[in-house]
């Protein structure tokens, strides 16, 4: 219990004194995960809508695979991305291993199935409701997709936030492909793992509390920007 | 979408290349980094050579793997046989001894196996085995783990036949120390990691000093004939610095609680 309390006070002081190192790694955490989230949303949301409206042979299989991949162990993703990006791997010439770019790639792979699955669920429900209307208006496939995406935007926000949550707290993959290099690829979660390894529980907990605070702040900010949870708007 | 994605990657590649001119990557063992010596040496290296050394802190097994794949420019590890295999395989151009520290046996303060007055390191291990006292092993193929296994073998004991008291945790030095602290259990650690460890709990240093416990660190630049992208010139520049009198003074004077941790024993590069 002593550790938890001193962790809280240490977190408080780190934030209050605008600790440069803390802000650097927290900023990198945000940068990596938000970039990964943006790329993942660009892939996931249209894909989710497409799976909802388009009928094709392997549709069930694709949905099942996406659902299963939600539980993809990050450490496995990290290892696969490492092997591919390694100098002796197929994409080694890019030289992106142990850079934030490699971490973003790994996180995109981790969160795409999650966002796609959640988004697909809500778009499918909406599609049942809109089906007859949109068919009778004789709209094109891309118009259907755009309408569905726009009208289910609040649910898609939840999907994106779930992806953000999985990304920001992830440590297994980015440890392998990022390498936890000081001033280059160290983020909050890998720093926590490092301090735990040193037995510095108070500092590790302090970083943990900062991470939780950061996640709450981002969620609040997005809700505020999206003006959700307001009377008469939902 | 594809364009955006590959565009993003390309942007990162360029941003990466545009960083300070001299950046090299070195894989080091957890014990080297946990000792705190890296925090002393790296700023000096940056100042003297205008060289930013990025450390990848991993076990010796993984460090050697990274060197073999050409993902780092040099490695600094402590497992002689693995290092020699690395050089023989052509992955490293040569092996330069830099410094040594020593391993110590840590255990519960009340010392249930009575290793405190053991005559040799192997005798201490035999005592732990006889008492079936809890023991935490790194179990991660690191230099420390390999050393521990060789000591068990020297003591004439077979690790595979050990019972539930022998816990191979498959983790780095710090994580293994945390486990030992929680049990509490005996563990073999390098002195530096132990002194810097913040969660000692019921543990105490019980045995040290046997010459077999000395732990030689060596520096191995990755062979540029194997991987033409590795920054061999920077690796050699760093090697020159690590074997210099400047490094000697910094390494020999590095102390925690008044105890010297590392002894410099490199020969000037010829």
C-alpha cells in the first residue's frame, strides 16, 4: 500500500513540475497510438461498412476471422512485425525497425480487427433498419456505405475509443519492434515495464497513473468534441 | 488508402534518416543497463564523440540474435562461448574485452540453506539443492542464466531433475529479483543489478568472491561484410573510446554505496 500511495504522490509531482522526460514519453505514447488509430480507422470503418452491405461468398469467414483476431496476442504481432522489418527480413531495407513507425505498424495490426468488428456490429444493425429505404432509393454501393457510416458515427466513435484503449495500454508488441530505446522509442507502457524490472515500483506506478489519466483525458476530449452524451443529441 | 499508408512509412523513414548524423544502435544486456553504468557512459560518449548510442536492453540471447540479423551495429554482452560462436559464424568482426564485474548469491536474510560460509560457489549451490530451498533462475538464455547453468553443472547437479523449489522464471534480471524478493528465494545476480535494485525486501547478499563468479563483458561490432548497412565506422569509433583511458577512469570510478562495480580490463586497441 505504501507503494501505491507514494506512486500517486510521485505522479502528482511529475505532472506538476512538468517533468521533461515524462512529457516526452507521454507525448510519444499519444503520437504512436493516435497515428495508429487514425490509420486503423481509415482501414476499419469502410471495411466494416463494406462487410455489412456487400454479400459475398467468404463473408461469414471474414467476419469470423476478424472476430477471432480481436484477441490477437500483441506479443505475437510484435514478433511477426519484427521478423518482417528486421534487416534480414523481407522489408528490412526500409530500416524502420526500432523506430516509432514500426510501433505504429504493429499497433495498426492489433487494433484493426477490434475496430472493424465493433463497427461492423453497429453498422449491421443500422443496415437492417435502412435496408428497404436505401434499396428503394436505388442508391449506389458507395452512397450506402457513406450514409451508414455517417448515421452510425456515434457507435463508430465507441469502436475507435476501444481501439485507442487497446493501443495505448499495449506493451508486448511495441517492446519488441520499438526496443524501448531512451529518447527514441520509449513510451509510457515500456517505461513502466522497465521501472518494474528495476524494482522501482513507486515510479512505475506513477507512470501507470499518468497513463490512466491520459486515457481518461483523451476519451473526455473526444466525447466533448463529438458533443455526445448531451440531452436531445444522442 | 495504400498510398496514404506507404506514404506515412516513407515519411517516417525520411524523418529517421534526417536525425543527427551519428546515431548507432547497440544491444546490451539488462545487467549492464540496470547497473546504471550506461547512464554515466552514454552522455560522455555523446560529448566526446558526438555519437548518440541508442541502447536496446535485452538478454544476451536476444542481443546476439539482433546482431546476427544486422538490426544493431554492435553488441555488449557477457557470455564467452556465445560471443565466440558469434565471431566464428562471421556475424561479428572481432571480440574485445572491456571490463568485468562479478556475480553474487542473494537469498533470504535468515539463510535457510546456510550458504553464507560456503567454501566455493559450487558448494553454496549444493547447499541450496540439499536444503531444497526456493531458488529463482533467470531461465531466459541470458549470459547470467548460462553462467548459472554452468555452475550447477560444475557442482555435479542436473537442473532438469530439480523439483518445485527451482523456479525458472524466464525474465530479465530485475523481474527475476522481484520474484525472488516476493517468495523469498535464493537467486544469482550480478552485483551491479543487485546494488541498484529498489525492492530488496527480505533479501540480502549472502555469498560472493569465488573467482569463478567473475563476469567478463565484451564488445563485438557487427560484421559489415555480412550486413553492409551496419555503421561499422561508428562501431569502431565507439570501441576506441571504450578501450581508452577516459573510459577506464569512468568505469573504475563508478560506485554505488561506495562499492566499485566494474573493473576495466581492456587492452588499448592496436
